[in-house]
């Protein structure tokens, strides 16, 4: 019998969104090898998020007009339950709050953050609350306007959204209705281009897609440290960051050198480089850790690669699972 512990859901780009994938793919891990359970056609589901209690998986549909959809989290084949507009252009990330009440969508194209209320069935309840933005950063090519990139629900009923275009982390208070945080957004290093972030014990780790750094911030958002995400001297566009389940390591995927960097997390939240290993493909867009394996979605080599973990450090790449233009890989809830 298949359980959430050995299943992965893969999203990616399809021909109508510049890729070669088919939509949503469900796979099962079997002895280090991934095997297909089901495929469901979907137009460019570039990022996925699960409801915390219900068998529902959400996907942003990354196109200029912007879409978001809810599917049944069914290993025999996800079925479309509902879909609609994302409230902005080119949505690239989605996250559900721990209570299952709100779904936040980051629209990269115009920077709009869309927050959907979820009903008791996990489906969209009414129109989204839309939060557009203004501003720019010092890079005229990449920061001419706001570009919301990742939503993260944090402590204190606060939603954090990285904005690559304005070098800010936008904040929202999640009460009866979401509202901008009274303290306003947080500014990070100019030209950093914050993309994804992770949190552990009151410290935030933010990856700069444009400057190739990982910066450490305390709970009050004072910068406490900065490290390069790769030892490579060539161009690097950081993609995803994630803290290991035991809290000992921070992982960072590097597009360009095509590696996964591993940092030890010190007692004061600081980072110490431990290792840097090949991602097993080209352009590691996203990764996830499940059990004693890391799974890396290599967008440009059309594969998801299994990396065995030993004491928290990924080993040499194992078998590659072929799938078109993968950009997100997530373990199914247990």
C-alpha cells in the first residue's frame, strides 16, 4: 500500500508555459528509484502546496494571465477540483497557513500578493484579497518593478513574502482578514534580489538570486551574517533554501554551478560551510528532503535526481527520474 512517506508530487513547465512537461506527476520511491504512479495534465503547474489536513494540493499556473488550481491529492491521479485567476501575472509560489484557512500566492510578474480564504472543503471561498506593490531595485534588468517570489507563514500570525524586485520582505498580519503588517516591509541588502528563505529558531535565512549570497537575519530582521552560496566563481542564481528536518543544516540550490550547498547552523544561528555537491542535472530549481533522501528537480535536464543523505550531507547522485521541465518536488503528507 502506498503511503505519504514514499510519494512525491512533481510540478513543472508545460509547452504552453515554455517547458516540456505534461503537468502534475505523482511518483513513488522504491529502493532509491522513483516510479510513476499517475500523471495529470495541467497548464504550467510550476509550484505546489498541500493543505495541512485535507487531501488537496494547490498549484500555481505560471502564465502571463496567471492561474491557480486545486486538485485532489490522489496517488491514482489528481483530479481538478477548482481553478481561477491568481490575481496577478506569472504566479510562481503558493503556501498554505498551518490552520488551512489561507492560501497565499506570489505573482512574480507584477508583484501582486493574492491571499485566498479556503473553505471547509479546502476550496477557494470567494475572491482573493489582492495586495499590489510599488518600487524597484538597483538592477534595471531584473528590478524595474516588484516581483513577489515566495510566501512563508511565520510565527505571530505573520505572512512573509520575498520581493526580488524591490529588495524587501513584505509582511502581512493574518487575522480575521489579512492586512499589511503595521511595521511595514523589511528592507534587505540593495541588489540582493531575495528569492526564497527559511527559518530556524528565530533566525531567517534569505537567498539572494541576484548577488549569490545567503544572509542571516535575527527575529527583528537585523542582518547577522552573510555567506556566498557557492564556492564556484562563475554566475550563480540561487533557487531554493531549506533547513534540514533536524535543524542542523541549511541547504541551498545553486543554478549555474548546478550544485547543492550544505551549511551547518551554529548555536547562534550562524552558517558554516560543510559541503557542496552536484545536483545530478542542470538548473536545480527546487528540492525537498524526505526521510534519508534529497530529491532535486533539475529543470533544464528534465529530471528529478535522488541524493542519499548521510549525516545530513547529500551523497553522489543516484538514479535520475525523467520528467519534463520539473520546477517543484514535494513529499505527500504522511
